[in-house]
C-alpha cells in the first residue's frame, strides 16, 4: 500500500516526525517553543472560491484538497505558510492530463481564457517555482499521468520516457532491461523527469554526470504555438541547440512531455570510503586533486565540521565521503587511488575492514532524512534555510569563509542570537565546486517567513558580490529571481523575452519565473 503524500510538507505522511521528536529537536537551538505547532486538517481550511469553470471535456478538478496540496512547493517558506493555514494563493483548479493531446487542449483553453498554467511536476520545488503570485486565475498542471517508458533502444542505450514519470516509476520500468538513468536527486521519490529537465536538476553523482541535461538525446515539448521535437543525436554542431532552449526554462516556454534519455548499465560493483581532515585548506586541496585526477567518483561529498557533526559522521573535523561504482569491472583499485590522493593531502582514511568507515553510512542516512527533519524544525518555529552555489577552485575557500562570516552575521542580526551555518561540497569539477550551505536558527512564532526572507536576501547578496552562481541545481523559480537577473547577461535576457513572447503569446505559462510577467495585448 502506497503511503499518502503530505499536503503541507515533504514526502509521505508516514515519514513525518512525530510531535515528541519535533520537540526533541528544540535542543539544537535555544529559545524554541516547548511543543510543535499542530498540523492543520486540510478539510478545516478555507480556500478562496475557484474563479474558473473549465470545460467538462478537460481533466480538471476544483476539489479543495487537490487545490490545497498544490498551493505551494516544498521550500521552508511554503511549509510555514501551509502550517499557518495560509492558502490564499491556492490554484483555482488542478489539471491531471493522461495524454499529450490533453496537454495541448489545456494550453489552448488556458490561452483563450487568460488562465495561467503552472506545470508542477512532482511539486517538490524549493525555490517558489510552482506557485503563481499574480492576479489572474491559475491552473496547476500535474503531469504524473504521463509516466511511461515508451521505448527502449538497448543498442544505443537510450529510452523514450514521458515527462511525468516519477523517479521510482521510471527506474522500475528500466530495471528489467538492466539499465538505469542513474539520476538520483534528493527529491528522487517525489519529482519527475520533466521537472528535472525543466530545472536542469543536479543528481547524486558528484562528478562527471552531475546534471540531468547531460543525459538528454532529444526533447518533445508542447508549446502554446505548436509541438517542438528535436532529433535523436549523440552530438551536433548544427547551430544553437533546440534542447538547450527548453532545458532549465522552468515551464515558461512549454511543457516537456517526452524525452529520449541516455542510459547506463546498472552498476554491479560498488565501494565507499571516508577520510577526515583537520582543516579547510587541506580538505579543499584533496578534493580538488581528486576532481582533477579523472577518476570520476560517483560520490565525493566534503562535509565541514558542523555538517559532519550534524550528520553524526565526525566531531570537529572535515569529512570526505567517497564512493565508486561500475557495471564493467571491480572498483577497489580506483577507490585505492582516491584514498591515496586523500592521504597525500593530509587525510586520515578510515579502515572499513576495522569497522571504521561509519561516516559514509551516517551521511547517507542523514541525507535522506533531512527534509523531514526540516519540516519538524519548522513546526518548532526554527528557521531552516539551504542554498547552494558554485565557483571556481581559486575562490572556493574564500567563498566558504566569507559566506560563513557574513551570512552568519545576518542570521544573528535577524534572530538576535547566533545560529548554525554548515556547508558541504555536493558536486565537484576539475575547475570548481558546488558548496551547499545549511542555516539553522531560532525563529519567532508568526515571524518565520519574514525572517527567512531576510536571511535569504543576505545570502543571495553575498553570492552575487562574489560572482558565484545563485543556484547550482535548485533552479531559479521566483525566490532566486533577483540573483538570476544579476547573473544573466542582458543580451541573453532580450533573447529569452523574445522567445517567451513568440512561444507563449498570451503569457500564460508560469509567469514571474525567469522573467517578469508578460501579458498579451488583451
């Protein structure tokens, strides 16, 4: 029996933290309430009346529970607003197409009726990407009814997959073929292929195949002016890539209904190890050497002392978690090369044979559990923020120190007390890395969203000043718009606005994401 999805928070209801565990989390921070706020019964909440009456031929519902569940994504501010019963911005209706033709019909009707369409994928956005903040009626479009692997090409090792396939659904259909997409973001259970593509999502691979866009052969996209379908090719130099126009477009140009994706044979050999370092300089140097060695570990996560302690992986030291895998040959030799590099830079490598490599297991467990812990902390009025970025290796250590100092100071100014600010490197490249920061602080009941916004703004300002990206793999949405506007060259902005106007002349697709809301001439 499938567990029910949480309407207000992350994941499934059976995995949510019970009240006593939420209260126990209060020990992390001083000044939190003694008990968590209750979770409202969605049936008791008042939603604004729906402003639309779609034709009965469309797969659309105005059911209050469906609308409530699609009011927001799954960012901290979304969770807090849902817990407070604030559903003023809920969609007027929810569409659940089961075929591409129904997507076409929905877009035609919406454009003619001036109804905003927000493709929500699995609804796991943490950057305000799946809500509408304007004045028009809006429709949340769930694509999980388009969830089939339609065709497998074992010779080219690729598959044609519908955009609404959730991660586990997709992998279950590939498994009998001995193949895997091998794209495992933290949201894997609750996000879709189309959502990954529309946001250029990062996966669990720390090197080489870090982002889903590297796995794309071709896309099929329904736009308000027609269907765009690119050719299947291993590579091409024929002008600007049509796929790259839609990859990362976050639903403002069209709805991704199918993609041919490059696959891999399922791994047969796996091995992991961990190493500890006494300081940041040695730890960063070790990871840079590994990233530049061409060994391509599947996992290469570097945890700072605070992150390592929070995960139960170590105390007072930097921890490097390494993992290798292969479908073709044993991996112990490659793991030995990686650990030799760690030792050469002052790392102390745990001995798995002696039961010393517990760091990797502790980190994996914490990684999967953390979104539920975030929700539990939100119920205790704690502030929980995560933000990730990327920069070149020559600036990584400076960025780490500057963010900790300046965002840490902003947290103390906003909350009146020091908070916890931890970091890990989630993905590494020969020329740089992706630091991922976590902020924990005591909030004030009723003021959590405003306080979160202040911390978010401070973090974005620091990243922009340092020339680091506003996001490495969480997309832009509405929350990162100021940072994206700063990062994006203006000539590209002109081209993007022109593409938006040409493909979505009525301006109904996910307005406010990437660009300001564009209205038709009505």
